[in-house]
C-alpha cells in the first residue's frame, strides 16, 4: 500500500493518520519511542497493513504476472497502481472530495511539523510541487512517480519503463484492487477492534 491508501485506511483518528504517514520513515526503537502512544499505534497499523497485504493471494497472483526485468520491482509498481485505482473510485470510499482530503492531510502535517523526519518533510515538498495526493488519479502522475522512485534507488532498475507494460498491467491491477481492498478494510477494522480491546483505548 502507498500513502493515499494508508491514509484512508487510518480513518479519522489523527494519531493513526500521522502514523500512516510515518510508517515508511521511522526506523529503530529510539525513533519509534519519540512518538506518543496514538502515533505509535498508527505506525504499527501501517506495518500490519503492509504485511497483511503482502500475504493476500490476489497480491501474490498479481506479483507473479510480472516478468523480468520488472518482477523484482512488482511490489513498488503495485503500491503506486493501487493509489491510482483508489483515487479513481474515491467517492466510493470517502464522503469528502480527494482535494479536501488532500488538504486535510497537509493541515495535519503542518500541526505536527516538528515531529516529521527530514525524509518525510522532503517528500511533502515534492508532493506540493506535483499536486499529490490528488494527482494520483492521473495515470501520467503514477508513471512519473515510478520514474522518480527508480531514480532514487541505488541499483539500475526498469521503473522508468513501466509505461511499456502499463496498458496490459493496469486492468489486472484494477481487478485485483476490487477484490483485495475490501479484505484489507475488514482486516483493519478487526485489528483496530482487537487493539482497542487489549489497550482499553
């Protein structure tokens, strides 16, 4: 799952939402311990979603579709593609517009700016320039983002060539999203319920 999906799955709770953004940027027990319990819970939820999503048969089948040289990078491509699929269906999942949701995320991050790791702060500067997250509904933006990820990786990779397979891959991603996102939503609800029961929060 990529940023937009994680943010939506976190719901209205600000700690969960902030944790949803921090999940890919916080490493190590010391860094984790710098955040309050609500944000830590959000980071744990982010990681649980990633692990659960990777375990789903539908995701495994979609990964297996990729051939070299793309196979090694299938997970990255799927993550971005799922934000594209989610943004196309946004009104089915959220009452507020994607633009309003996007602005709400920025307002939240502004309120917690002092807690943001430099890498996340840098990503948001990039997001502001590109009009993310609302721009994820544009196929061209997803392909641009994948090229950007490829440039940041240390080893040579084919992410700048995803456009070559996109027309064949995207309908498969579309179908897979329809199946697995409902499963992920159900799993998140169960996870939150179980953690609430355990913690009494």
